[in-house]
């Protein structure tokens, strides 16, 4: 078949590329701005002089972050949390979405289960009751406090459920006819075929775990168990009336590192690993997944 | 007040940073009109108005019949607002002050974009130290509040404690709290000089429970000046105040000698000017204190029930009304504000505050 | 009973999810009782005074509540609509890019702002639109009067909505892209054979193919109808724009200024939850009745 590229199509392709590049710039510029601040001197940053390029270039903020043993320790904790947490999350999302993606005839009580989960998307007890429960289930000061309470993310599960529904029923039927039970269908058929959705939801899960910092503050008592973002958040020294009672050493520390440069360096250190992992997950968003095993 | 206006205008219009651009202004201000810094408390005091001690609290002063009246709704506030409106138009206040938080206001101060700020004695310590570091020619002076006819009186809280520490009677070691308190006091002595510093990114001295004795600041002032006059090289007293006195003394000596090996000029100047200088932050405050140039906020303690219930709403009303008036709204809006304030709960609060004052307060 | 035996594996698959949800999602919900109490932390849930609907009455009768409710609805609904439209258009456009590395780059760039928190972005945006910022700089060079964007009610709302859509568009876009890749490529080939141009293909294949996901995102978005962006607005607002941008959450936040108001805060939270559930239930059943499509 001849595919003629009409003029309008050519124009569209060009404008599309330009347009999307502009939008991409919109997304990148704030990062460049923040990166520049993190590499600028304290006084320049405090005076608001930094726009898109460092002023008074210095590695000080990063050196401050990097020379602390705690930094690398918390980095390790974060990796552990992300790997463990994402595996747990993805596993639960996967096995929970599968039964719920069946139709109501195939699975009675499906609707009941679905609403049990769905309601938790709208109602929550809030911080204090959750804290009490976490405490009473013995998770305090353990990495599991960062993993179990959010182990089943209903939103992600619902997404996965919908992706499952898009998988042609014929695959399911063919396998069942061949005598496969639900477990085998799930792992041997659904798993390979849902890679794009697993990659997508996996990405969100990994990002969520990587960026979470507040739960660490709430549930962990020992600083050596802090994941990276929690640790970084404790570095921000609050400048308020305490300033009047600072000693010379404290002031010196404050002098060399303004809140601004530290904060932006912190943001970068926090976002960098994700930006590195992202391209690897990207190749799973493959266009045109072949479902060649099914004849329409 | 007129002098202040003239100076502020000079800062605004005469291009003090000499960069050929009209980008400076006179007086620092951020969006919370009554805050802990870079706000308008002192300004209002200059007009005999005492609306607030900061932190969103309304102040209460003794009225003519010995009852407490809220400073926020007095006619002097209206006069002051009129002046502010004029200054805003003139550019003395930054046109976008309502957008700025304290960090932004500090940025402007350090960058040399503004020349005057109302504030408290510790400003030289921060943020003015950074200003001096950025511009070594920066020469900040401390002044008593300018008033309409001569210097004005500052509004001060009657009682300055803002925390109570409680130990649960079921706690295993309740004496630990007292031990910690004593520890902090002990650690100020000379022999702990080297250990008493921040470590691992934590400033351990800031952990609670911790008591700061307000009289310590005066001790620093007295002891450092004593040592300076006696031409000492080091501080000789040794008690809990050793560390703070020694630090200030060292900084003062370094500043006077132009020595920047230990800390920058800004830091040295900051410590010196806030605590030790006779005409600096504390020095001036001490004079004001000793010459009775202040007015007490007679209300202290926990908020009354109506303040809890309606406080947020009333504060929103005040911020909106005042900000609008400053930015050009009609001054009659102030009268409307007073009526609304009273109707929305203000009248109840007046009663509650006076009742508490009559029954419980130490006068 | 035979069906139960066949369905048993499905039930078993749901067990871990149900357990985690019951403990960590339903458990804390008991704390919702705070909404009906004059809650004092020292008295806890059992000894705080029960006040029935008082907390609700108190908040609903505060003078500015109507204004605040209206603002919330306007901002939330506009955000909802745009957060579906914009990512959709972007996903469709991005889908037309053939060079994989370019597409990957654009995707990553658009997703980047998602990582930044409002504590950082808020300050950046305020500066961007300030009188001395780049936008006004551009306006001045075009010979027009500078505009105080952040101090004007209508502009401010626009900036709030625009920046939130910009920050989050990557998220929805990725989900939609994943859905697009799930569409059977043979459908496109068949359409080409039939002579359908790219535009027709989008209209008749792509859009219908991802309509389940769009409906899902729309319905769940509707559940957030009273969430207009608390953290964002808190970081960027100021008293001059309270009139147009104060939302329920920021309003309630300031209510706790003089003393924590656990009861009223919980009451408002409960109110919002009920409305969310209501909205989602209606649309769920509407989608089911009209499209025979269950969202979950």
C-alpha cells in the first residue's frame, strides 16, 4: 500500500514536534532554575539573583549534603524501601485487580468486594487514628510502617483492573479450555500481556515510595532508619525567633548554607535517581503491542 | 514620623543602590500585617495605635475607664492606615508586599532593595548580618520607634512565656525533664566550650524542654561591656552564661579588629550590634525599658472561647480590609470593618476578655 | 456450590488486599467520630464530649462559608475538565511522534513538574508573575502596563488552575498513553487499508479505544470535586485574593489558628468524603446504565 504523505500531514508533523518541544521546555525550565540555585553562592541565592544559571558557582550545598554519612545511609534505606514497597504494592495490586476485573457472572460478590475497596478512596480517618492503628499493630520504628499501611493502593488497583478488562477475553477462554486454572491464567497470560500497564503503575508506585517523607517522620524514631527524603527534610533548619539565641558556630553554619541552596540541592538529590530509572521503564510503553495469538 | 517619611522617600526615589533603576523602596513589609518580623506593629505604635503584638493576636490596652479595649479597632488605627495608603501610592511600600512572605522580604533586605525595617533587637544577628556580608558598606542603625510628635512607645507583651511543659504522672522517669533542663544550663559553662555545638546536623540545644532566661541577654550586655572596658582578652566569669557571653565577646573583638578568621564581618557585627553595642539592638531596648517608653498588652494567656471560634474569621476580615485600604481602598472601609468585627464576635470577645481581666489577671 | 469452588482461587487472591484494607483503611475510619465530638487530644476518642451536628453547624454558618464553597467548586471543576482535556491532547499528539528517543524525551520532560512539591513551586511561580518577574518583563517590552497577577482575583484563579494542570498533566498523559499502546495495532492497519486518514483513525479507533480509561479518570476526578488544591493555594495565596481563591480547606486550616479545631476539621473532612462518594456513585451507575460499563 502506498502511503502518501500529504502536505498537511508533513506540516502537522513539524508543528507537532515544535509544539511538544515547547511544552517540554516548560517542564524543564523550573528544574534548571532550581539546579542553578543549588549551585549558587548563599548570598546570591538569598538575594534572589539566580535565574537560569548559577551565580557565584559553588558545590557547597552538595558537599554539605554529601559529606554526611547519614546521607548515604538514608539512601540505602530508601532503596530498600522502594524495592520492598514497590514489590509488595505491585503484587497486591496485581492479584487484587484480577478477580475484580471479571464480569459479574463469572465472579459473584465481585461488586461487594469492589465497593469495600472503593470506599476507602473517599473516606479516611485522618492522621491521628491512622497513627494509633500503626502503633497498635507493632509497626512503629520499622520499615514496614512505611510499606504496610499503604500496601494496597486502591487507585492503582482500579487502573490495573481497567487495563485487565482491555485484554481480549479470547486469551482467557483459550487458556481455560486448555485446562488452566485462575492462577495460571493470571501469571502466564495476563502478566506478559499487561507489561505496559505494569510499567506505568510500577512507575507511579516507585515514585510514590521514593518521594514519601512524612510517614518516616511520623513512624520512625531512630534517625538511622530514615529514608532519604525524610532525612533531607530534617536538614532544613527553621529560621524564626530562635535566631536570637544562636551561638557563633550555629550562625556560621547558617551563613554558609542558606535554606534556599540546601533545599534546592535536596530536591535535586531527591529527584535524580527517579529521573535515572525512568528511561528504563520507558521501553515498556511500547507502541503496538502485538496480540498475534488471537485471530479476529 | 515626618523624618522617617523623608528618609523612606529618599530610599525609594533617590536610587540608593546607584544602579540607575528605580527598583528600591523604603520600608520592608510582608503579607502578614502583624507578624514576628518585617511587619507593621511598630508603625502603628508610632501613631498611638496598638493593634497587635504579632502572631495574629490582637492587643488589648487599658481604656479610659479602666476597662480593656481592643487596640485593633481604635480611631488611631484609621489614621495610621491613611498614612500607609499614602506611602503605598508613593512607592515607599513595595507594590507587591501582599505577595511576599518573610523569606522574600529578607531577600530584599539582603539584596539592598529596601532601607528600613521595623523589627526587634535581634535583627543584626539575622538577617542583617547577611546584608552586611553582601554589602560591606551597609551601615544599619537602631532607632526608637518614630512617633507623630517625637519618639513613640512600643507595645510589649505583659508576659512572655509561651510554653508550659507537662510531664505525665505515669511517666517512668519524670525527673528526666528537670535533668535535661539542668543539663542545658550546666553546658553553658567554660569547661564544655568545645562540646557545646551542633553535630550531625542537629542543634541539640534546641531540643525541649529548654528554658531561656530573658535576663541572660542583659547579662551578656553587661559582662561584655565590662570586659571591653577593662581591656580584657578573655571572659573571666564562669557560669552557665559563659558560652553566650564568650561568643559575643569574641565576635565583638573580632569585629572591632576587622578580624574575619573565625567568622565573617557580618556575623561578628551582627552579634556585636545586637547584644553588646551601647546603641545597638539590646542597648537601645534597655534604654527604652528603663525610661518606660512602652505600653503593655494587657491580655495574656490562653485564647477565650470566642477567640477560638471566631478568631480565624476575624483575622481574615482584618487582613482583607487592611490590605485593601493600604492598596488604595476608601478609608471608610475601616469603619465598616469595625462594625463587622464587633458583630462577628468582637463584642463577645470584649466581654470575655474584660471578665477574665477582672477576675483572674495580675494587674 | 460448584461456582464457589471454581471461584475459590479468586476469593483467595483477594484475601491479602482485604486484610490490609480492613486494618489500615477501615480501622482509622473509627476516628471519624471526631466529627461529632468536641475533641480534645487529652481526653481521646472515648472521653471527648459528643456534640452531634454542632461542628457541622458551626462551620456551615460561618459568614464566608458560602464564598469559600463556591470558590472550591469553580476551581475544582475547571481543574478537572482541563486535567482531562490537556493530557488527552498531549497524549494524542505525542503518539504521532515516530522517533522513540524524541518521544521519550518529551514524555519525561512533561512529567518532570510532577516531582516538584508546591512548597518549592509556589515560590517560583510567585516570582515568575511578580512585577519584577519575567512575565511582566515580557509585557513591558511589548509596551503594555505591568499586571499584578497574583493580587488580582481572576488572574490568580487562572494561575492556580493553569499551574496545577501543568504540574499534573504528565500523570494523566502517561496513563492515557499506556492505554493507547494497548489498542490492537491490527485495527489501525485495517483502517489504513480502508483508506481512513490519521485524523479519522484517531476519531474512530484511538478515542473509543481509550474511552474506558477516560471515563474512569473523569469519574474518579469527580470524586475530588471539593478538593481544589489545598497545598498549592496555601503556598501561593495572600489576603488580597481570599475573595476568589480561599477554598474550604484553606479556610478550615485558618480556623485552627488559635487552638486546634479537631472536631470541625474532621466534620469538614467527613462532609467532603460524603459528597465525593455521592458524586462517584451517581456517575458510576450512570456510566453503567448508559454504556453498560462498570468503572470498577
